[in-house]
C-alpha cells in the first residue's frame, strides 16, 4: 500500500484520486472539531468554502447551524466558531452544521474526487487506520492512500504533519510512503514522547495560546479518545458506523 502525504490544502500537485482513499487532517482545529461534533450527536457537517456559500446553503437546510472561523476566530453572525468545546451535545445534537474554515474545508474540497474521504485528527487516528485496512481488504482495486495536511494558509504545518506521521505509524511497517510521509513519520517518532509541548511551540499552537484557546490546544493534541470514522458522503461529513 502506497501512502502519499501532501503538505497543504493548496498543494500544487495532487495525484489522481479516483481509486484512492483520501484522509484530511486539520488538527488545529477543523477536523478535530468535526470529529467531536459527530461524537456529540451532530447529524452531519456540510463543508463549504466561503461564508457566502454557507449563508446561502442554510436556506436549503432549515434548522442547520453555521460554524467556522477566519484567522482562528468565529465568523461574525455565525452560530459557532471552530472550537470543539462549542460543539456540545446541547448545541449540535440532532442538527446539521454548515462549516467553513480557513484551511480544513479547502483541503476537503481539494480531494473531493477520491473514492473514499475520511476525516482524521489525533482524536481518532487509530479508528482511521483500521478503516483504511478494512476498505483495502474488501475493495482490492483501491490503489493507495493520500493524506492531505490542511496546513496554514497554503504553508507547511507541523501539527498536521505530526498527525500524518502518527497515522502512518499506525498503518504499520509494511506501508510504503512518499518522502514527506517518511519525514512525517520520523518527526512524529522524534516528538511523540513530548507531543503536547512540541505542539505548543508550533506557529499555530502559539496562535491558539495567544487567543486564549489553551483548552482547545490540549484537547486537540489528545490521541485516540473518539473511536469514530467520519466520512464525506454526498457532500456531507457523517459518522458511518460500518466503516
């Protein structure tokens, strides 16, 4: 199995995805928040690119909520920002959330042509690894896996890369990877003993701390506490229990 890692949502090169599994990672915080929302009873996350598209989409989705951020802060007029702690069962249970973020929803759009699209974070890495293997065992014609790190405004991002490395590690030693994937795995193994402190020192980690999102940083850095597999299905991210 070949696993290719892409550095950001704006990666200039994306391989042919028709017969591949794509995994989207945005640790701080879009995919972490999506995973949390679904675990808390959210019916679906509808990812869109712009605030205007989100507002227009709500007209066709009565009762849905608007969620998202620009520069890590809630968009004016939206119901929710991008903190996983805002997506409590009381707020999102039984509802859909239309979401737009600076990087994560763009990364989802970038790999929309893949056969399967999984949403990953530190919170659910092991579940994603198991889902990948189950799909490959059943669908023998799957040609590989593409992990897209959302990055930070089209730039390399250590948190997403570390999560990609953790996923590659979970997939096992038989996994073949591209050079960025190998670098991600090496970086993860070098820092896993002190992962939280490493993440605090990253550019995005420092931004969250400066804005008072200390709890978000700690939570989003926690490994394998939500055993769920969110998938993109007909334009909506849902929790598929049979993955």
